[in-house]
């Protein structure tokens, strides 16, 4: 019984570590993209990085309230 408990805990710890590494990389990548956009804005470059524009809206799609206000 004790061996099963130890084995279960070790397996859980290994799985948790793998998930943490995988999710951590996604967060790091997203943070780098935000930092790059902020640097471009501060240095006077384009406001958004290339390829990050919103897709064209069709007539059937409604606008979100935040899209009606220009900053």
C-alpha cells in the first residue's frame, strides 16, 4: 500500500512538472509579444506588430462596444 502511494505521488509530481513547463512556455511567449509591441509603441514604431490586425467583419457580425470608441 505504501509503495503504491509513493508511486502515485511521484507520478503526479512528474505530470505536474510537465504541465507547468508547457504552460509556462506559452505564457513566456505571450509576454514577449506584448513586450515587443510596447517597445514598438514607445520607440514610435507601428502600434501593432505585423499580422496582428483583426479580420474583416461581415455585415452579419455585430460590433462590440469597445470597438466603437477610438483611443
